């Protein structure tokens, strides 16, 4: 019975193998490293999709396994993006400023460079001082750890307040949504110190790698995203295997029972909430350099709702389901909204998918919920013949001699 | 004999309704006790207070040889201190196997970090097997708990309580929905368990209590109306009036 971790979770091997084959094929077909069949823009789309798959894995941990429908994980994703974005933007602007000042008669002092960077970045929102939250942005070693620290602390404090007060179910979802909205509204302000609705831009340029083409960078980011997704998947599989996973599913199915078994349920929720927030933040930190730009619209509550839809369509409670859902729906969505899907002329009306895509998405969400509650991932279960217990209704009383259900309800 | 659990002078009010009114109750370290009473007598609220789900307005609840107040502890802490609770309806984790259910309940560290790095050993598997044997589920370990019959779920829940090695078991209507034979087995199990620990059984069914053959506490309107052997309390005219006579 005591088998290895991989043997107990065969989906890990399947997943890693498929991911490896996929990355290999894309790399070979890419412009940067291969024969150039796939344009760089599409490599970036695929790299971003892998990051979305990672955040979907985090969402599946918190929602599919623990049963906490968080509608705020895309906020952690975006905060992670902002944290890398600050460093990328500062470093890139610094390079430009140094270059510009180099033509001057006397070499620029560090103060002049810093002032130049500040004017470059904040001129657009009318600022001339570097906001305090940018204090670490000049150094990758100081700024990049914030990718984990800031969302982690945010999740820890928020989760501590919410879980300690035993906010559950739909109320918790609303609370996470409110947090997301509040954060977005704050970031929209020009004096938030993060350039208001301009957001951060030029993130696709890596400092010190100005001479490397975007074709190459895109593949490097694509491979890094794939590696990250693999690590995240294995970590998530480790968390849900064994007794810890059992306890998480226990929280989802009957939190009270678990509490009376002696488990500090609030501690578990806080742990998984913070862990998944940090996974989401790392995903965001790799997503936005590929997107090139981040602004507060990325934190809009709708983003987190999309995340929930991906996981629902892919199949809750299965890690591969979440990955499939995120990849499938987000790629499909960029195909439909990118104007690539052919319009359907009906004679009296033409269906333009750019307008009708959300309707289609909504309908498929309803269809999945009604007809395939286990989502796309559930199809794999059918192949593997995994059955769920279907014992519903009046389960009380195996025969007439027993006390009837009515009595047990009293 | 000193008592394991001592509840004294406890009152609790919900929105002006006094659910428990100056209730006092004590049970020894190895004793079987039945608690009966009409609906609304406060039986479930009494269990809620002992397990930390409800905080009383006044009174004290202490537990153990070196009496410790339970009033400042969370549900999980009280459970870890050695009080197990069985709910009225069988509550097991239906989507998990019988063996996973029991593993989850085994006495061990409960902190997230310790559980995350906890690894199953042969000793754990032996213990799970022994528990399953004890309640007659030895052939069902790999099955999902949701597939079990109602009576089997009740036993699984009892086995999960035993896995925690509690010193006090609170059992809410264990025989509800069981067949005649299942009831017989449950009675025997409870009597056996009470030899090594304290067991409090809340029950409606007089036949079942008669078979338990133990001291009975009758609750009425949130306080103790009578206490003693079943024959003794059933002769009490007040008890007859509020409970048995109807």
C-alpha cells in the first residue's frame, strides 16, 4: 500500500509528459529557437495561457478542494504583476535615462539619474517625487521578493479577519469580491503611487537584455512559465495528497465535523488561502512581462469571476481539469474576441463573435453546470471508470423496522 | 469517584428564550449515562455547550482530573482535549473512503504543518484496521463512505470518534434510523465503550435506553428534572407528566 507519491497520483506523470511534449513542439515551431512557424505574438499568448493555467490550479485548490469560492485571486495575480512590473519599469527607464544623460558634457550623478527616472515614470500623473512604495524598485533583489510577500501578507491579514469571524459561503465570496474592487479602485487613483489608470508599461523589455529579440525573450518566458506550471502542479498535487488533502476536502464537505475531530479549521483555511494567493502572485509575476502592460482594469472583479468559470468548465476538484479549463476557455476567448472567428450571417442579422462571445461563454457555463457538473476533467474520470457514490434521498433506515427519517431530523 | 465532566449552574439564552436554565450535570471517568427529555428540553444545546459550539451566559464547565474550564477553548481544542461528539444524522466525509475517513480521525497532531508532512505508516494502517474491525466495517475500508448504508455510516462515525481516543463521548440519538439488529449491536458497542471511558447518550427511544441499563438524566425546560435508574425516573410523577404521559 505504501507506494511512491507519483504512483499514487498518476495524473502528475501524464500531466508533466503532456506539458513537456507541448513545450517542445512549440519551441521547435517558434521563431526564437525553431523553424519559425509560430509567430512571436502567439508564443506570448501561449506563455500567458500557461500562467493562467497556474492561477487556475491555485483556484482549484481553494475552491475545488477546500470549497472556498474566492473571487479575489486575480487580485493577487495582478498584485504579483505590479510587483515585478515596478522593477521592470524602473530598471528599463533607468537604462534609457542613463543613455540620454550620457551625451551630456559631464557624467550624470546618481541623484540626477534617479530624478530623471522619476520624472519619466511619474510625469504622466503629474508627480515629481518617487512614491515610498517604489523604494525597493531600483533593485531586483529587494523588489522581487515582494511578489510573494505583498500578496501573501494581504491574503494573510484578509483571511485572518474573514475566517476568524467564520464568514462562510457566499458571504465570503462577496467579501473577497469587495476586497478586489477596493484594491482596483485604489489603484485607479493617480496618487496611489502606481500611475493610476495608466498602469505600468513596457514590461516586455527585460533590463540588460535590450539586444535580445522579442522572439527569443518570448520563448524564454514561455519555457519559464511551463516550468512554473509544472512546479505549481506538483506542489498542488503534494498538498492535496495524503491527510492534508483529506482535511481540505473535509472542510469543503463538512467543516463542522472536521472541527469536532479536533482540526483547527480556520488555520487550514488561512494556510490554503495564503498559499494559493502566493501561487497566483507568482503566476501574475510571469504573466505581465509577457503581456507588456498592466493597469488597474486587470484587477476588476470580472477577472476573478472568469477564473471561477474556467475552473468550473474544466472541472472542479481535479487539478488537470483546472488546467484544461483555463487553457481551453482562455484560448477560445482570445480567438473569439480577437476577431478571428468568422461571423455568421443569418440573413436578417449577423452574429459577430466579438459581441456574442460572452453570451456563448455564459451559455456553456450553464450547460456545464447542468449537464456535466464535473466539467471537462470529468470526461477523464469516465475513461478511468471512477464512479462517485450516488446514494441520495431517504438514506435513513435500511428497512421498515428502523426508525424513520422523520425522527432522525428532530 | 471524582467526575470527569462537571457542568454547574449553566444558563444560556437565545433571543430571550432560556434554552438552558441553571443546569448542573456530572459524569465519572468510566460511566454510561442516558439523557432524555421532550423536544426543546435543551439536550442538543447541552451538547453544544460542552463541545464549545455555544457559549453559556453563566456557569462553569470543567473537564479532566485536573479540572480545566472548557469555556475559553475552541471546538477544535475541546475535541483535542478528549471530547468526541457524534451528531444525530451520520456525518462522515461521503466523498472519501472509509479508510481515509478513519485516517483523518486518528489521534495525531492537528496543526496544518504537521498534517502536511504527515506520512502514513504500517502502524496507522493497523490501527485503522482495528477500528474497522471493532465496528464491523473491516470489509468496507476501500469503499467511499457515501456508498455505505445508514447504519454503517453511523458506525463509521462512531469509529471516527474512537480513533480520536476521547475520554468522553457525546452521542446524539445513535439508534435513529437503525434496524433492530443494528440497534442491538450499537447497544452492545456503547456498553462496551463505557467500560473504559465516559459515554453520554441522548436518546428518545425508551426501549433503547432500557437496553443500555444505565443511569438516566431527564431534562426539561433546560434543567435537570430527575436523575437515577430508568425505573426510578419513570416512576417520578413530574417525569410522567412532562414526558412519558404524552
